[in-house]
């Protein structure tokens, strides 16, 4: 995913995620999903994501790669207006609404250790490697 990333304009931080009730994790573009609804597990992943959301993100121009896990966040039963594509070297925030900017952040594996462990337990899409 990181190979196609291009920056535009001034980097910005993203708003923290709050009151997340559950997370659905999808392997790439497949229909396979895992639902995280254990409050402790959800809060651990949200805290890790919020740490990287404080870093400077850039507007994304390009085509995302296929080797990413999709994290879909819910507040009660309502889906937030975006989802995250998490790859080995970058995170891409994708809005649900069309024609809205997408944002990306280059990451290192140590930025998301718990999420990385969870993703590897679930299994990556296709022949992807992290």
C-alpha cells in the first residue's frame, strides 16, 4: 500500500476515536469478517489507533494496495463515516462518502504491535506478508 502513497498539502492530525462499541475487521476486499466486541480488546486497539492518529497524516492520491486489513468502527450500531485500511507500512483512512479526501500515514510495525498481532492471528488476505 505504501508504494502508491503520495502526499499533498500540509500534514494534519486526525481526530481521536471515542465511544467505540465494536470493530469489524475484514481481510482486504473479501467478505471474511471478524467482529471485536470485547470492550477490553476494543479499547486496546482503539488506544493504539488513537496514538497513530496524533501523528501528521497526509492527503492520499493514488490507488491503495490489496494487502491491507479493513477496520470498520462502530459507535453502538452506527458505523463511523470512514474505515481504515491497515497495511504493513501504512494506514489509509477512507471516507464512506464519495469525493472526500483520503488520508494516509506511513507506519512501522512497532507503531501498532497489538493490532499487528491480532491481524496475524486472523490471517492476511491472499499471499500478503507483513
